[in-house]
C-alpha cells in the first residue's frame, strides 16, 4: 500500500514552506517513525516522519524548494507498488 507524504501546515502559516533537507533518498528502506526530511517556515522548523515501514519509492521535491501546504513530497510503500498514476 502506498503512503503519500505531503507538506503539512506549520502552525498558523498559510504560505509556502521550504523543504530544507532530505534525510533519505529514493530506494532507501525506512521504518515507522523515521525522519524523512526537515522543513522550515519563517518561524518554525520541523521534521516529517513516515508512519509506515517501507521503501522510499519516489521523491517529488528538491532540497531548497518552496512548497505549498498539501503538496505531495514523497511516496513510501513496497518496492512492487505501482506508482505510475503519480508520475
């Protein structure tokens, strides 16, 4: 089953949020609770964790990108999962 990682809302922030650093790359195995990336707004820095065990199937956002809230950042799942509908 594919798990979508999206840009969360940080506090009262409504604008774009910077994805400052990825801690994983495509193909990496990850465990539930593992930190995937760091994001920051003008006032808040936060880390995004995965909620499931799996493999990083696809990363859609580069480090340094300013990303709107709700944007798809990455997909986590089984290596056999079909991600073609996301491409």
